[in-house]
C-alpha cells in the first residue's frame, strides 16, 4: 500500500511537471494521436475526448483512442507521451500483438473473477470457521483462489502490453521529431512512472494470492 502511494504520488507529480513543459512542435494530444494512427496505416480508429484526469485509454471494442481533456486539447510533453502511448495500444491491436490478444481473451473471465472472487474467498474463510462446514469451506476457498489467480495472471500479462505500448510511442515520437532532446527524456520519464503503477498493482495482487494460498495449504495440513 505504501509503495503504491509513493508511485501514485510520483506519477501525479511528474505529469503535473511535464504538463507545464510546452511542446516545441506545437501539436496537441489529439493531433499527435491522429498523426501516429495515420503513420501506422490505421484509419478506422477515432480519437475522442473523455472526462476525468489520467483516464486516457484505448478501447479495442469501439476502436477509439480516448484522451482526457488535459491531453486532448493540450500541447505539452505529458500530453504527447500519453496520446502516443494510447495509440501504441491501437497499433498493437492492428498488428495482433500476442500479449494484447491474450489479455483480451481473458477479459470475460477476469471480469467475473474480479467481481466475485473476494466475496467467494470471504465466504470460504467464514465457512472454515465452522467445524461441520470445513470441507465445504475448503472447496469454496479453492474456487476463490482460482478466480483471484486469473486476475493476478491478467495483471502480469498487462505489463508487457503497457511497456511495449510505451516503447512504440517513444520510438515514434523521436522518429517523426515531435519530441527531441530534453522533451524525449521527459516523455520517457512520464511513461516510466505510469508503467510502474501496473508493476505495483501486479505485485500487490500476487502477494494477496499467496496469502490465500498459504491459508488454504495450512488448513489442508
């Protein structure tokens, strides 16, 4: 939890700092996103504005790059990094990047698991407290562990997806000259801290999974 707070606060600080750094090319997040899509031969994806802060994402179902208002209309290093990163996901989708494909296939079961796993785990722990329901509790706990394990797997599969999208974004920004020198380093730093939030989330999920596995194994013994 402490590590998550540190990374989250650092991310907010970095993006606030780089949002005050004007982009020498003068392009807005929307213009950068549209250019990156065109340069990669993608014409069926729309760039739209969405509410919130750091709510930027690519939706493969609707084929839209959704940019927050602080990115969509702004011309700064942070906006450039975020816009290009989300387009990196669109490029992954268009090229059938294997890790993105794998993650997409897990979405239905993970959606169910993330919604119900904690309740099933709790039910299992409660049932374990009754001597006559211990065996049932073990089975319920095992089902919860399996469901939670799928969400943990999903969080780790997300890591190469996010890092690859950032690599694609930074390489393209440099190649076309939208960022250079100090701007390139700042864009790289911003995306590095964004990626670390996913790393922390994955480690937290793994730690929780191991905790429940230890309870299960302890009760079996």
